[in-house]
C-alpha cells in the first residue's frame, strides 16, 4: 500500500505513457537460424508491455515511457511471431490476431476471422497505431510484402503511422541500402525515405517511433481505403 507521500511524489514525477495503444508486428513464422532473432522477438514483446510498480516508478525519470501496448498480428502464433505474442500475453497485455481460413496453427490471445489476406492486412492497419517488422518469413515474402505495403500507404497519405524495422544483426541492411540507392538515383523522394525508421534494439526502435513526425511530400492526406475492393460495402479508414 503506497503512502500519501509516495502518491504525492508520483503525481509530480509520473513517467510518460506511450502514444500507442496497439502496435502491429510483422515477422517470420519461422524462428530463423540465429538465437539473436528469437531473443529480439521476446525482447520486443517485453518492451511493448513495459510497466512498473509504484515504488519503481518513483525513482524513474519522467522521460522513461511506460508502454502497456497491445499487439496486433496476423496468422498463427508460431516462429518469431509466436515468441512476440506469447511475451505480450505473459506481460499482461492483449494480443489480437487477424486470421484467415488459409492460415492454420494455434494463436495467442483474441482471434478475429477474416475472409482473406486483403481484409487481414486492412484490419491490421486499421487497428494499429504503428508498425514494426522483425526478420521473416518462413516460406515466402510475406513479411517483406506487408512491410512495403504499409510504407507505400504512408507515402500515399493513406495513414501517417510510423513504420519501424527491428534490424537485428543487420538483417535489413541490404534492404536499407537498396532504398538509399533509389533515393540517390531519384526514384524515391527523401521525404518518403523518412517514413522508414530502423534500430537494432526494441527499446531504441520504440523510442524512435514515439518521436516520429510524418513528412508528406505533396501527397493527399488521410485517404480512405475502399473496402469494396476487399469484398465489403463499408469504408475502412486506416488513417489515425
């Protein structure tokens, strides 16, 4: 039980709270070959759910963020995705899985059935306040496709949510070099390059995502994604 003095101090020195309620994570349904990938997935889950008891919080700077962030993901809870979702679940936060009939395997947390991949990705984008990609995938290009799609949506102004790469052991170095080359050659605008945030640790990445400010370069802002394209008659606005 906290004392009145502790409560008074807490009111003055309360750590910041995250700007995000839910973060969408893209990553492999395979654990990968390196232990560092698996460790990074677990650490990301822990960072999303980070919070402190009152007594610990009393001694923390106001710049230390308590996150308490829920997870949005697609598919089953296997591989790296399983490690992230389990860590979030164990940390006391909610996991929301958008799962189509084509995707099998056990899931952690709440499961919402969707009609297919297009609806799955649109629902994940609608629910999330930010996106993070870890290394992936298991049997194809799924993680890369999902990542590039939300980057493109940001470039078009469909959303202004931050997009991060957890660049474990330089996994995404080649992709980032390719994108930088496209900027140098005039095929990607510098403002569009600004959309992608990368870091080597979950703590650094989430901190950078918290500070993200969009830089739109002559594009229409906050467009709506027409759900009729996905077999639905209602509008789904994935903008913030």
